[in-house]
C-alpha cells in the first residue's frame, strides 16, 4: 500500500505548526528571556490563537506520525520529515519575508535529491 499521502499529511501538519507558532510569536514580539517576563509573556503566548493553533497542529501531526510509524519503516519515514524544511523555507519567504538565499536554495535542492533517493530505496 502507498503510505506517502499519510506521510505527507504528517509532514505538512508539522510544518504548518511551525508556521503558526512563528505567526503567533511575531504578534508577541521580541522579549528578553528573564524571570520578570515569565508571567506577562507567558500569558500573551498562552492566549495567542496562532500559538494555540500551532500546538493543536503539532498534536495532530504526532497522531498522524504514530499511524505512519505503525505502517512504515522508520528509516524510510523519518527522512521524509526533511520535506518540512522545504515547506517552511518557502513559506517563510512568502509569509514572513525571510531570507531565501542561494545557499538555502542549494540546501533545498540537496534535500530534494536526498528525499528522492530515500523514496527509491
């Protein structure tokens, strides 16, 4: 049976969780990591709908990933998580105006080649 759609769902949920967490933390903004900020920043983070959605997406991604691991060799499934790096690099560029340098693009191409080789094995 082809489990690639299930793997891709888990990867996309995980990548989406990262993007939601980033969106939430952009709304919280930069803060110093200090005890004095623990409660006020903690409350902002805990009440942020993007952070909450990101955490929920992580929970879903773990559930899907457990299904994947019950059906597919971990040596095949785990390297597929690297597709999330590609999704987040491209989405970060478009959504958050993050840098997508030639070095990162080269890394993405290497990841694509690696994933291709893993899927062929």
